[in-house]
C-alpha cells in the first residue's frame, strides 16, 4: 500500500502540473485587433491563429503526459490488487479524457470561426470551399416495408450508417456498445434522421428485422442488397458513415470514431467523429473534420 500511495502521489503531481493546460480559457480576439487597419488586422489574425495552434499542440502534449502517468498508476494498483485505488484512477482517466475532448473541441471551433472571418475579409463566400459533393439521391425500402426518399428529407440532417450484423465492427457498436442507437436518440429532436443501410448481397429481410427488434433500434434498416446506393456513395466498410447536411451536401464521410473495437492509438483519446459533426451542424457551424478513413469489414456487394 505504501508503494501505491507513493505512485499515486506522483500521479497527482502529474495531474496538478497538467490541469492548468487543460483548463486554460479559450483565446479570444481582442477588440483592438478587430479595429486595426486591414493589413494590421491580418497580421493580428495570423498571430491569433498561431496562438490557437500552439494551445492545441500544448493541450495534446499535456494530455498525453497526464494520461500516461495515470495509466501507470492504474497498472501498479492492479498489480498490487489495490482494486479501490485502481477504480478511482480509472474514473479520473475517464474524466480527463472527457475534459480534454471538450477543450479540444473549443479550440478547434475557435480556429473554424477565425478562418471564416478571414474568408469574409478576403471577399470569399461564407460557405467553405471544402463543402462536400451533392449527396446522390436515392429511394430505398426498409426491411419492414417503409419507403425512404432522400429528396423528401431536404431541410433535415441525414445520417447513413452502412451496416452488416455479421460484421464484428458493426456488432461492436450495437452489442458491446450502443453507439449508433445512442447517437440517433441524442439527435432525434434536433432535425436529424438516422438510417442503417445494409448493402450485404446475401442478407435476408427476416434476419434484419430480428436484429432491429432484438437491439431496439430507433431507426430503420434500409434494403440495399443490390448495392446500387452503397456504390453511389462509395461505401467501403461496415460501418461507413455519411452525414448529409440540410442542403443535401455530404458534410462528413468516414469512420464513426477513432477507436476500432474500442482501441485507440497512442494516448490521443477517443473521438466520435459523427457526434462531433452533428454537434457542429446542429449549431450552425461547418464540420471541422469532413473526412476520415472508415474502418471495419468490407461491404459484401453483389457481383456485377
């Protein structure tokens, strides 16, 4: 126990040393900078952009140091069978991960606003040039017989989840975790509609209905056994996520998160890209990360 107390004390020192970096207030544009002449204002915005980027880098470094130290304490506690200590440290790690992600989102949103102001001052349009392509129109029927037409969903944010209940990556987000259902419920009252799309050529309607009933899915599974819609969107894996904005453009295309089967690389923390995109879209912002690399099983398309 003395060893655990010593290690814990070291860990708390790490926590105190890095908490300041995690809790710094967001950088703000000073009124004096906004009032400067155009050339000076551009220089001020550049300096602010540099400070924001520096804060992001320092935040990531501090977070990595902190979590590495806490995980070492957690491992030592487990080795010494100090279950209560290990549990408390694990809770602290989870809290730090959440604080880190919230702070990172704040800084990235500030960067986004700063870029928008820069575009406006340069005479560019408000909409960023990185806006995705127009979402291909489609009409599909769910395995319960409900017809869904994308053209009739204009004005809503549409999430498409490529899905295959035979794939362990899809099952992870429905059985080990309830990622998809939780997000669909979280945004159902925020003008967001969610659909699973099954492009697996050999799947059956009965099996999909049974899965949806067993897991109490709050959204339908659409029948794309022909693979026409999946190919039109370039769906590669299950899951592969597409988020369509209210104007019918693809705002996000890629993975559900940064943690395949719950595993993250290094100590960067888990990022749910779809949740982040929906937070931004429902608050009138641009999607900060519009594309990522999807992971999972390959979509089992019908042979042509």
